C-alpha cells in the first residue's frame, strides 16, 4: 500500500464486496483479509507520531482543500493531528471487525480477533488514556 | 480523537463550533486547532457499524467480552455507543465515532445550503 492511499480503502472495498456479492467463500475472504491484518498495525505504528491513537500523514484525498499540503512537513513546524486520518483508522477498524465476524462463522479463531478490533476501535476514539486489557 | 496536551487532554472536536478540526501539535502541552470547516470534519461520520442481535447471539465469546468492555469502561461506552446497554431497534447495537449530540451538530452544517449542501452534492 502506498503512502498516498487512504488507510481504510482496501478494508472498505472488501467489506463492500461482502455485502454486494453475497457470501464469498471462506478461503476467498481469508485471502483478502490476511494483508489487511498486516497493514493495520503498519498504519497504527507509522502514522501516529505521538503514540496516542490520533493519526496524521498520508494523502487521504483531501490535501487540495486543506490549508497545507498534509503529505509534506508543515511550514509552521510541529505535527499535524488529522481528524480525517483518525476517522479513517476507526473506519478501517470497524470494517475489520465486520470482516472478522463474518470469518468467525467458519473459524472460531476470528471471534477473538473480532474482539480485539472492537476494543481498538474505542482506543482510537478515546485516544491516549485508554489501554486495552487482555481478558 | 483526543491527545494529551500537558496535564490535560485536547480533542480534535471543537465544542463551540460543533465540528471536528485538524490540529497542529508544536510540542508537549502546546497545540492549536485549525478551524477550517471542510470535508475533513465530516469523515468521522464514516466510522459507524451496526451489530445485529443475530451476530451477538451467534458469538457468545465476543458478546461476553464486549459486555465486559461496556461494564468496565463506562466512560468509553457512554461516549461512543448509541443505546449500547439498552439496545436499539430490534436490540441492534450501534458503534459510532460521533455520538448523537455530535452527529446532530455536524448534520446541521452538512445539510445547510449556506455551508456544505449544494445542488450538486456536498461541498468539500
């Protein structure tokens, strides 16, 4: 996935495939989902400079309406915290939750993964103070 | 959508304007919002998911952990989930980044023809 691609677009498109094409085979969905699970922590780790689950960086498709080119360092110095970047990550997370619940119908392993995405979606919204506890 | 600013938390949500904005963090304890009203502030509305009761009943482990989270993180669930305890229509559970109050405030602007809404769709 390139730097200039919105983080959740792949998850969104595959989630849409779920609803528009009927139920895909388990293995087909598994093949689609594997890379998404790898991309998710990549975005979490690389686009959250402060480690507070508030995200920045990347093109996100809205640079042409912003005050700054958000793919480049800010002329003012400092780091941008992006409302849309953070929202895309929450959206990505909720799509992954939806996909994991679909996969769990065939393999119970994905029920635990769904729980993890459920918790992470709240961490993204609440930000720095929340740590997900293992149950 | 919050981050630490000194001893307190700062948020990308602006209570006065009723909108999400980007913010610049200059250093520990020093940041400022960029009050530019644009499509950026509408993207948080994408972060929604409805959990159907059939799904929750099918996965008792998931349901149990979800309810643990709601019971033990009330400050999180109150703010982020509509009708999470009571359930919505047909016992559906709504997960949403923007709660009801924020949704209403954002929609007021999004559907205002003097702001976002145009004859050709939503202005960016």
